[in-house]
């Protein structure tokens, strides 16, 4: 994690750690070192992973902590707005009043809006933590947290997005990558993020695409042959998630998917059960 370099994005590597039982802890101004470190049989993400946070600011945070409330860090550490935004939205200040973990992301966004107007502890005056409301408040909070972790850490720490979206994936007729072995030769649909992709030209000059998809259970190799690739119009051009369907095949003991359908996950039918 400290000296990463490889084929897969950091989020995929971090997810693999979690799948193999390694617990990841989000960066925190009171607990993180500059680099990732072992803490209570887990890996604490270091402050060096937080985008926009300068080395000087990281050093100042470590030297001037602990912080009991958010006001402390504002008064003790000179930080630019982008640094504050990255720390707040990545969860690195959670628990420092008024940034209650349970109020994420509402109070965090309220605080940042104030700090944009007034860069001092005065922005905290009369700020009352508002909490997410509604039947899907917990899901909303978790998905926004993951989005912000991906934005500011390049990885999701608290949970895997496909685990949070599993109910939606099931409603769309998806199975998990772990279930594909039992479906050799059959049609199947999965939901996943893109872990890696490459395009190749055939001898005839046609383009085909190899994609590695990822869900909370593991990785799946998928192939879009030239006819499918052309018919679908180069459908995999961002990290997703996607709904991907095709025939399950096996080659030298490895399961892969011969793709016939690709749809962005947000275009799934009846999201959240809506008719």
C-alpha cells in the first residue's frame, strides 16, 4: 500500500486486501502516520494517501495532535481549503465535533460550505449537525462516503460499492462472480466495476476488448469479441459499475464471460424497486 505500482487500480488492490481478511481503517488526523501502518491487527491508511494534503501539512498534523474537536485543527494547522475538503470528505476528521460519523455527509458538506465563505474557526459558530433522513439514509451515507473515498484516496475503505448495491444487482437479475463456476455454459449476468481493460486488433483489423470486472467476491475476466464490441459501440470506457451479461465459459480451469450485453449500472430497470 505504501509503494503501490501495478496493473490494477489501488481500489482493486485494497478490495483484495479486504477479501483476504485484512481490515482497512480510514485515514484519521489523530491516528494516521504519513504512511500506512499496522494498528490493532488492521492497516491504518496513512495521511500520505489523502490527495491535495501537502507533506508540510501532514507533518504539522502529526506534530500538533491530538485534536479533540475540529476547531483545534483549524486553529493549530494552517491548511488550504482543498486540504480541508479532502480531510473532511475522506473521513479523516470524523469524530471531531461537529463532524459526527453518523451525520456523514450532511454536516461535513454544511461545514465545508461555511469554510468556503469564512476560513476560520468562526465558521463553526452555531453549526448544528444535520443527519441524513429517509428510508435509504444509511445507504445514501455509505455510497457518498465510498464516492468521496475514491475521489480523495483512490480506494474504498469502509465497504465495497458492489456489496452496498447487491440488493439492486439481485433485482436486475445478477449473480456474483463467486456463483459463476456453477453456471458453466449458461447465460449469466453480473454487476461489477472495471479493474483492468485492454483492446486488441485482430489480424483483420477488427477491435476486441478484454475486461477484468470486480465485485465484492473477486475478479472476472470477460471478452468482447469484435462483432459484440462493434455492435455495443465500445461500451466500457469508464470504471463503472456495469451490468454485464453473456455465456459463462471455462478455459484451463479459469472461468470467464463471453460478453453479449453491457449496460451502465445506473440504467438498470426499476432502480430501488420503482416501477
